[in-house]
C-alpha cells in the first residue's frame, strides 16, 4: 500500500512539473500570438467594432459551447483525452492564423475572427476538464504556493515572448516587411502550443469519482443566490463586463491614437507580465495569511483604477510605470479566483460548475465589448467627452470595475478571510509590500542564477580535468588555439 502511495505521489509531482512546462509554452503562444492579434487586425484595416468582435465573440462562443460540456464529458470520461483533443484543435486553428499572414483580401479580418474563435472555443471547452484535473493533482493546502510559482514562471515566459515578438515586428517593419514579421511570430505561437500539447500528454490523470447527481444549467442559475460560489460568479461576471468595456480597445488606442510603434507597444503592454510573475508568490502568501476573499478585494481595487491611467496619460513612460500595477492587480485576481473556484465547488461536479461559470463569463465579456464599441461610437459621434472617445470609454469601465469590487466582492463568504486591520494596511498590501516582495524575487532569482552559473563552471572545470587526464593516458596531444 505504501509503495502504491509513493508511486502515486511521484506521478503527481512529475505532473506538477509537466504542468509548469505546459503553461510556459502556452505562454509562448500568448506572447507571440494572442497579444498581437489586434495589431495584426489593425494592419489589415479592422475597425473598432471589428476589434471588439475579435476580442469578445470568441469568448461568447467558447462559453456558450460549455453548456454541452456535461454531455461530452459523459461520452469522453477521461479529462486528459478531452483536453488533448481540444488543444489539438487549437493547434490547427493557430496553423490557420499563421496561413492568414500569407494571404490578402477584404475577407481576411473575417477569417481572422473565425480561426481565433475556433482557438478560444477549443481552449474554453477544455478549461473545465483541465481545472478539475489540476484540482486532483494539486492538494488544497499546496495550491496557493504551487499556482503562485506556476503563474510566476508562465508570466515570465509570456513577458519575454511579448517583448521578443514586438522586437521582431519592429525589425521587420524597418526592413519594410512588417507583414512577414506577423508570419514569423504566429509560426512561433503555433509551435509553442504544439510543445505545450506534448507536456499535457505527459501528465498523470488521477481517477475521477462518479458523479452523484445531474446539475442542469437552469438549476445552477437558481442556486446562485444561495451559494458562496454564486456570489463569486456574480462578482466576476460584473467585473468582466466592466473590464471588457475597455480591454479590447487599449491596443487600438495605443496604436491608432497614440501612434506607438510595435516595440513601444510590446514594452508597455508586456511590462504587466513582469509584475504579474513577480507578485504571484506574494499574493499566494497573502492568501494563506488573510484569505482569498481579502486578496480578491484588494487586487480588485488595483484592477479598477487601471483604465483611468489610460484615460489621463499619453506618455509611454508613464503608461509603462502604471502597467506595473495592472500586472499586480491581475496576479491577485487570478490566484484568488482560482482558489475560490476550487474551494467553493463540489469535488465530483467541479468541471461542470466551472463550465457553467465560464458560460456567464463569456456572456459578460461579449456584452462588455459590444457596449464599449457602442460607447466609443456614441462619444465620437456626439463629441461629448473632452478626453476623447476611447478615454471616455475607459472612465466608464473604471467606474463599473469599482462598482463590482465595492458592491459584490464583499458578498463572498470565506471563513479563513481575516480582512484588513486598517485602510493604511490595505494600502500597503497593494503598494509597498508587493514592491518589497518583487525586489526579493528579483534578488532570489539573481542568486539562483549566479549559483547555477558557478555550479556549471565547476562542472565544466571538473569535466575539463577528466578530459585532460584521459588525453594524457591516450598520449594524444591537444591542439592549442
């Protein structure tokens, strides 16, 4: 029995390592591909409404398809097989997006939306099974630290990928071959997801217990007001609606209004990944000390203020600095939301609850994006805002984000949540403490890197010494350079 338990623990540890590698190469797809779909669409002549559809319609279709998840999961009982099949479809979709960079014509934007919709549809449909799968691989007590570490590493991979992609696009633009630049970065995005698929296939799948009851979407909706998970769903749906009123249009504003070049665009938007991966571990520690609800509330305030920066400032250096707070806020939101989802959903029906959660998220995202496009048209047509059409949209987005945090985050109940002793403590939690933690992470990373370098140098000298001894025994004279 002990031997079986030890074997199981080894498989779980290896699977956690494979999951980090899978996530890292998934981030390569995001950094080289997803982050540059809007710039590619704008290069093709897409309008603000087109960009809104590109960023929100795939989310809506992906979430709506999850209403079929329970039926599919009864046929394909292995979560691993389901995830691998869907990620394979996503790889094919990225092959199609890569092919679009080699074509021209008026319908390319429509094809872009179609292929990206297929990509998001496959990923969204795989998400409930993946979440349930990871919930069985990582024990509850280890989740804050593990997912903090995983998100830190994957965030760094996304940051490096985004910067490299922006640099490549800038380089090709200087050569007057900008279109070829998108061909190169989308090819790398496709390869990144392909490697990610390989590591997904290496993960172990623990046995899933049989479900005890059938949960319909209608019964799920009826239970939202009575459950803690329902409070979380309501908060995130309202927040997502407010976020996506502005989210699809930051890129449009940066490239079309502020006239950022591709490298400046890459640096400003990728810097959020720096603070995201540097503060994931910090938020994991805060979750353990204060609870996920407190982290959700504190980081939500940071997320809410982000659009105001874009509405008030145009200098890329200032926006670079403010985007650091964006990464900080989303790091806290991700880890707190994920922990609360795993904690507030029943073990046997976790994947189904996640699927239904994603349905409402997709609706909120699509509605937010379309309302944002409508507001942008309205403000521009009537010249109401002194800031400009898109900055006015950003202000509306910020107001709705604050409403979500202040009115709905507090409704979530969590026994472990300790709250904040004072407003000063809350302020330090979202400014001073994460900054100190980030500096510590940088210093620790440098120490680990130097230590590894010294180890490699020591191994090199040991190997060189053995090589010299072997050559002397063979009486072969070395060639000196």
